[in-house]
């Protein structure tokens, strides 16, 4: 079975070019929603797309560029560096000062319109590389669209993040995946059995690219005009789907690693660590997860866990492979055996929910700064003896319970 464009991966062939054809993320792309309005009003600004793999981050960036007639410069932070960004900036600056007619866009892009620099996996750019982007984002030389699977609060420098709006993308639902898979089967000239469709939707775990890759491998492997669940299971054994640091096994394995530590299963945690190390996983990626785990899952039950995790991260930074695998093993065993408490983490997010719900409530006078006599006379900085220091509307609200009442999680 051969189809036009077979050399191009199915997921790429199916990439929609218009927002109307995009599947999923209706909270961003639906009528009256942020990205739909940005296109309709032709008002783009720098932004970061944060979400799991295979949910449309790259596709949305391309649609924003094409729908507003802007040049599109795609880079992957895995392979690109500051030099690649500098080459783009140099071209753009030379273009802006060039005589009329020197560049021919066929009338498709206006020279004065800021082009889009799309930086996939922006979290892989270090601080110096991100710093380099700042002045060009600030002066409008480029509109930056970053894509990341990592929390941008931790991975993008504050100065750059403050100049970007963060949009959170969600894993695709089953009905959305079915719609995409139906398109994929049609593009392959194949039918898709109901059981196979359900298998793919479950296997995808919200990742359309993952489902389409397996569908394509199965159809090609069996030269199938009707793809069955048996074809899909056979394809899963194929060498096409081995561990890939940017693929699904990357996320499956780190998930298994974290959940094993969370369950205090030292042996399982070390096993999944060994799989990642053997596959050449970035040790800083593993260590970064360990630092997050130390506060999120261990927290106040054993505060020294954060110290250990940070030292493991530092060791991985300064030593590298192969020796730092020993540091990772040390930290993994420590984290898995430590008592667990989400008390501080859960308390913070409960407080954050109140902040988002109630806005900037008045800070009690007794807690305010009182640098002048007038402010002191008005009661600023004067303790009134009441127990609560929360805003009046939240007086008595409890967020935090000590680890003793939270209990050890195992």
C-alpha cells in the first residue's frame, strides 16, 4: 500500500493549516477564545505553549504565523543554540535596513510585520541563551512562541516569562483522538476497526502524534487496508518504537520512576532509573525531577530531601556521565525511602486557589509597612491582638496541616 507523500510522517501530513481544522484546545481556539481572537484581530504577542507532547503546540504556532501572514522561523532547542538565533536576527536586521525590493516575498509578508520565532522545547535553552532573546522580544524584532512540556515557571527565566503569555494546553480527549485517527486512516487509504480505534485512543494517553505513529507503523508493517487491534499489538513489538528521548517512552519511563519513588519502592525506582541511564537520558532531566519530588512529595516530612536532591543536581552538572549515574542512584534510593508528605505543596495550592478566586484582598493594617507617622496613626503596623493575619474575608482559613496529621505515604 503506497500513498502520495509516503516519505513524510503521517502526523506531519495531517497537520492542519487553519484554526477551523484544528482538533482540541477549544479553551484557546474556540470562538471568542484567546488564539481565535489573536488571529481575528491580527494582534500577536510573545507566548509560551505549555502542555504534554502531541497536543498541537507546533501546529498552533504554524497556524498563527500563516493566518497573520508572518514569516515563520522554527527552531528546536534540542539542536539549536544562540548562533542559530543570531543568524535569524542578523537576517531580519539586515532586511529591515535593506532597500525596497531587495527581498521578494511575493506580497505574502509585509517587511514591517514582526516574524515568529518558534522555539520548541524552550526549556532546553540555558539562561544565557534565553537572555539573548530578551532585547529582540522587547523591541518587536521577533514574536517568540516557545513550546515546552516542562513547567515554564521553573524552566523559563523570569525576565523572558514576564514578556510572554503562558497558554496551558491539555491532553486530547477520546473523542478528539477518534476524529484525528479517522483522518489518519483515511490518509493511509485504510479502514480502522472499532476495537483498533479504541486501542489507539487508550494507547495515545492524550498524545495524537503517538497514536498516529503507531497507526502508520501498523498499516505499513501489515500492508493493511483494514487496521485491526492485532496489527497494532504486533507493531508495538517493532523496533520502530524503541525508547526515544523525545518520544513516548521518555515520558512513560520518567512517570514510572516518579511513581515508584512515591510508593517508596526503591527497587522499582532504581530499575526505571537504570533504563533511563542506559538509554542516554539527560541526567539533568532526571535530577530536576528529583528536586521537584523532594518538595512536592516529601516536603516537611523530611526537609533534608531537598538538600540531597539539589546536591545530586549539582553533581550531575559538574561531573556528568558516566560517574553521575552513581549520584542519581544515591538520590533515588534516598527519595524512595524518605517519609512522604504533600502538606506544604497542597497547602500552597489551596492558598493559590483562594488568591485566584478572591483577587488582591486588603492586607490587614497590622501587617502593613508604616514608614510615616501618619500611617502609624492610622493603625498601620499596629498589632491588634487578633490571631489571624489573613485578610478579613479569609480569617480562620486553614491551608497547612503538619506532616504528622498528613501521614506517611507509602
